[in-house]
């Protein structure tokens, strides 16, 4: 058993964040109580069609966490493990909502562990309020003119209204 302690407690919180939700924000705020630093890593997931550019998503997150020391935002196109090797981070932070997340997250953690034994994955359970919140569902509801206020940070809510050409009172 490896009992080597990590010198620094830097975690990478990877995701597409298209867009960032209040569920993501909750995980980051809770995670920064555990880690010295969290790098929110915006991934360009080529298997998904993004609503917002990587640059827009990074800017949303920077705005939300502008007053939080220890939270950085970056982006990456390749393997997460490659980014980790160059970042000084030693932990992957992941949020888990329902049981349906478990299988996918477990597979990813095992694959990352296979790539390098020097990285750990830590899972935080989603806050109850955000259990069924997902970026995909938020985009779908917003695109149809439904309200997503309170499910995403206010800066993101405003950009969703603009993107879908919706005024503050509906279509």
C-alpha cells in the first residue's frame, strides 16, 4: 500500500460546463473547503455540440468565482491525465448526483487510475437541491422558453436568455 502523502492539495474539477450550473458551483464551493486549490478545467468535449464556446464558459466561471481565492479556471483539449501531470495537481474532483452517474464516474476513475497511480479521484455527492440539475436539461428548458433562474448563476442565466433570444418575462 502506498502511504506517500501529497505535498499540495490541488484538485482538478473537469467538465464541459456548458453551461456551469448551481450544482457545479455547489461542488466547487464545498471542494475548496477540502483542497488548497481547485482548477476548474473546462473541457472541449468533441462528442457534444456546445452551446457556448470554451472561452465563454471559462469567463462565466471566472465571474462566478472572482472573489474566491484558490479557484482557478483553465481549459484543455486532450487527456485529463496529461493536464494533471503538468499542473501540479494530484486529485480529480468529481460530483455525483444520482445512482446513474456512478457507473460512468467509476469507469472514468478506473481508467484515469490505470494511466497513473499518482492521482486520486474524490467524489462529492451533489447537494439535494441540485440532484436532478444538468447542463443538458437546463439548455433544453431554456431553449423552449422555460425558466432556469436559480438553477444557474445569474450571469449564465442572462447569457442563456440572450442566446435563445428570450426576454426576462418569457419569449
